[in-house]
């Protein structure tokens, strides 16, 4: 993993996990407060119920003539009765503070009025220690949930992060590949030119040097095409097109002459069926890129002693070779930028991408048919 | 030591003297007329709650007996005549009322059953 990719992933994870944690903490706190309140309310209900029971018992005691009156008691709930002046009368406990100020963190209190004043009691105070067992259980549950959510969302965040940085990773990989290809593509013709010039300098200028000069010519043409393709790719959306009535037959014949040297080197036989006066409304540079890339591919991927069929009529341009061909999978992706079906030959994988873009701009239909080891036929129907 | 003995004796005599006054001024008559003292006290307790309020309510009624001041329901006076106002000095009356409350105080009977 690249350091920039790692940095992006870490930043994303930090932001994602922090916001998720914040959201979950807030939700958990609201849930905890609400449930705790509910649990305390349930405990408060027990002392309210006990208060009603004691009031009922007080009535019985008030009416009793027994010598001893047993005050109602409860194992978990304490109670005490007070007169109208809030003076303590009796109870199972006696709070040390005044009735009005009674408040405790660990005890629940419930003060209710008694009417009529049985045994003189005007107020009944009931109290119980808060049972923290269900609250602790709730805290454990929430912590467990947060931990589980943390693990799940960390894994999810990592997965999402990898997913988000994937395009960046692909772009960087494509860029690296492009740089490698560019250096290689430039290196081959430049080396050819330099070597052949050196040979001419060493052996002098003779008729036998014609091969060296041809190789220099081909290498220069290759360099020129690389430059043209890269410029086209870079300026595609920015340069002003001059749409004109262009004679495609003349242009195609001209380009065939241009590629003669390359054809001769590979001993490729050409079968031309080019109709004259095929006029298209097209920018000349677009037409050049279209023809040059198709011819260049057909030569580059053709077999030695293969055949190149070029057909031009009023409805289409068809260029077919007898080369290495492509699989169906490669055919579906070959129009993508930097996609190369075969890496044995040089190239950036931009040729068919440029052809595809030109076709798209002019609403041409680009059809490619290929069979491995038999050849490829590219048809542009307008 | 001698002082303590004298103090205990004085308090005891005082209490007995108070009880004797209550018996003479109030309860003797109540017993003759079969007035249920305990029930009367409980009615006062149920209505007034505090000893001070009970004492004041009793004073008010005993000094000037009226249906509106009585603790008994108005139907009670259809059967029994209204009692006459007591011609007893107020301090003595208060003393007797306190003794009455102390004697019939049900709160003293309250206990907690040990399980």
C-alpha cells in the first residue's frame, strides 16, 4: 500500500469511526437515560404501592382497640408517619434530616399525604435503597453493544475505505504503467535512430545504407505518431475542430504510403479496395487519428508475411489483419483507455480508445470482430 | 443523690396529681355517662393530627360548647343534649386536656413486629 493511500485510509477511518462513535454514544446515552429512568420508575412504583398498603393498614390500626398496635413493615421498604406539623410520629426508620429537605443519591423516597389523619398521621414517607443490579446489567449491555458496534463498524470502515481509495490506487497504478510504457515506447525508436545513425557514420553513406535509413524513417514515424496520439489525448476536449468535407479515399491512400516502410519491414501484403470520392464531414486531425491508429494496430499486431485488407466505400471503412487476434474478454475492454489486449508489442493502449472517441464524436458505429490467431477486423460504419 | 431522689419523687407526685385532677374533673363524669374517651380522642386525632391542634380544639369546645365546634356528628345531638360550658380556669383545663391526650394516646401502643 502506498503511503498516500495509507494516509487517506487512516484519515477516512478516523473521521468515519469518530463520527460513528459520537453518534452511537449519543444514541446509547439517550437509551441508557431513558431505560435507567424506567427502571427507577419501576422501583418507585413498589414504594408507592407499599405506601397505599400502609395507609390501608393505618386505618385498621386506628380503629383497633388492641393493647399493642403493630406498625406495618416491609423487608425492603422503610416507612415513617408524620403529623400535620411534619413532626415524626413513628416508623421503621427515622431520617436525620427534615421531611422537606429529604433527598438522597442512593435512596428513593416517596412522600404522600394521609387523609383522614389515621393515628394522627398527615404524611407518610416511604423509602427504599436503589437496587443497582438492573442498572449495572444495562450498563454492561450498552458497553458490550458499543464494543460490538465498534468492531463491526471498524471492519466496515476499513472495507469501505479500501473501496473508496481503490479508484485512486488504480489511477496511480495506471499512471505508473503509463510512465513505464512511455519511456519504453520512446526508448525503442530513439535507440533505433541513434544506432542506425551511428552505423551510417561508421560505414559511410552508401547505397547499402538504405536499410538503416528506412529503420530511422520508421522510428521517426513511430515517434511522430506517439506525439500525435498523446497530444490528441491531452487536447481532445480543448482544441477547436475544423469540420470540412474531407475526401477519405485520398487521405487513406496517403496514409497507406506513409505506412509503406512499416509494411515492408514485416513483409505484409496489402489488399486495397478504396473507392474514390468518399466525402465525410470531419476534422482532418480526427480522420488522421482514426486511420493511423487502425493501420498502425493492423500492422503492429499482424503476422510476418500476413495480409492487410483495407476497404472503403460510401458506408464504411474496414481494416482487417491476419494477426494474433483477441479473446472475447479483451474485445469488451479494448476500447478503454490504457487497456492493452496484448503486451508483447509496444504501445500505451490508447489507440483504440482514440478511435472509439472519434467514432463517438461523429456518431460512427465502431464494430470489432476478432478471432485468436486468425486476425481482427475493425469496421467503422457512418 | 438526695436531690435526685427528691426530684424523682416530685415528678411522680406531680404526675399522679395531674391524673387525679383529670379523674376528678373529667373522667368521673365520663364514666358515669359511659362516654367512650378513647373513641373521642381518636376522632380528635383523625381530624386535627397534632397535639396542639387537638388541645386548642378541645379548649374551644369545652369553654363554649357548640355543634359547630364539636367533634361529634350533628346527629349525635339529636339523642344527647349539648354539654354546659366548663367553669374551670384555662390553665387547669389545658393541664387536664394534656393529661387526657397522654392517657389515651394510641401512638404509644405502636410497635414493630420482629420477624
